[in-house]
């Protein structure tokens, strides 16, 4: 590592950065309207006069305790960043990759990855934007239009929120609309795109079977969070799908995941694990992926409502064994230039810029620190 071990953390600053999605995101099976505004905590760490930026939930008190820590205690060869500093890992990865004058993905792979790097992705923006419509046909037309907006933006993978009958609509009426929208989106985007659904735990076993049976022609890639993880129910679902000739993956694990979920995946009950990339972290994901790969379990890190996760997922992808797709939640944040990243034909072109490849307007960031942030 190109690091002087005597360098110390000189300063840690956090600012709440704000921006907008291209359109407002509606409800899901268990929450109300997500809206258009996006906020996230951006942290800048200064070590040896150099800076690194990244998402972090670190508190001011936690940051204060880290100031003065020498670089020799922060970094290590085995996993780049020592365990007790994982809460600061994204700005530290940015700093370290910049010190090594390479992108984060090259740092993580020892420079053995492909260049230029492209990473498969999917559009995660298809929410319940149709609840104001009384006609299922009008609802289908709206979601088809939104899917085609993603298609024109370069996406070839789409995840559709389902579970309208869990809270927002009468049960069977909502389920019928889910089915119509899934089949309608497939019709709009064509047979070559990946289409998945996410019920946010809004189904039960029987509803899951109904939806999968009536969307069989849509050739779904996966169903995510059909219901809260349950090994008995997933075993029954797996057996039923085998009898029906359905090959839809079961994906789960974001949020408050069941403790034994990895063991259930290793037993063949879950096909893809989806721990959130930001909260679980790059280091943990790399370790977990090696374990999952031994059983053929896929890695599909969750990222929604996490602008920074778009880019962190793309950078971490080549180091995570079995990585499937980056979940892309498009947004624009003032003060952050993301133009190094481009989406084309379903893949993210990752820039060969040092760090995470994001250009931060330092004057704007410092203004936000003063207005709605802190510095230690």
C-alpha cells in the first residue's frame, strides 16, 4: 500500500446531501409514497493532507474518537480496512484508492479485473405509481411507459414492485393488478430483458403461487421478499415451482433478514442473497460471497434510496463472487458530478478515475457541512 503509516486522520466532516430522482417514486407493499427527494450522508476524511469521500452513518462522537488515528492502524493487507473502522469504510476506500492512484475496483481486485469495467444493472424505479387509477388497463399503460423510460435510458433489466393488495388495494383486486402490470411490462420491454418482482413481504405462500403461475409467460428472473424469510414456506415454494416447471429465483435478505438466511440459501431454499451494500459493506460482502459461491448462491446486493450505492455497487462488483446486478436508483445530487458513469445496453460503464470516480464540488460540500452537517 502506498501509505505512510505515520499519517493520521486529521479531520472528519459530514454533510447531508440532497437531490432528486427523475420522477417521484410511489408506494410499495408496506410503505407510502417514497417521493422524489433523495438525501444521504456524505463524509469526507482527511489523512496526510489527502481527502476521501463516501457514504457513512458514522456519528459525530464516533468520528471524534477516530481523529488522530494513524494510518497504520486503519489499513491492513488482508481486507484493506481494519474491522473497527468499517463504519467509515467508503470514504476510506475512496482515500486509499486515490492514494494508490487507481479506481476502487482495481484496488479490490489487485488490478486483475477487466478494463474498461462494465457491470450489469437493473432499473429499480417501478413503484406503485398507479394507485390513483381505477382502471387496470390505465395502470398497465402507466407502468409500461415508465419501464420504457428506463429502456430509453439504457436499462435492460427491470424490477417491479408488487403486493398492492397487502395494504393499498383490496387483496384480490391488488393482486390482479400486480399480475397485469408484470405481464404488461414484459410485453413492453420485450423478451430479452430481465424482469424481476419485489413484494416487500406483502404476499403469503398462496398469493406467491398465484402470481408466479399467472405471470409464467413473463419469464421472471426472480421474486424478491415474497414474504418474510421462512424455511418451511420457501421449501414448499421450491417444491411447487419444480412441479410447475418454473425456474424463478428466490431472492431475499435486505432489511431485517432472518438470522439463518445464509444457511437456508446454502441448503438450496434461496437463490440470491440481498444484504444492503452500504449497511453490510464491501468488506463483509467480499467475505460472504466466497462462502456463498461454494454452494452456488448468487450475490445481488440491495441498493435503494442510496444514491451512493449505485456507484459503490459498480466498483465492488468484480470483487464479489457470484455478483449478478447493480440495483440502480437514478438520482441527481447537487455538488456531485457522476458523468464518468454511463449506462448502455443494460450495463454500467465504470470510469477509470481514482477512488469511486465521483467529482465532488468541495466548496459546495463545505457549505453543506456548515448548514446541515458537522466537522471534527
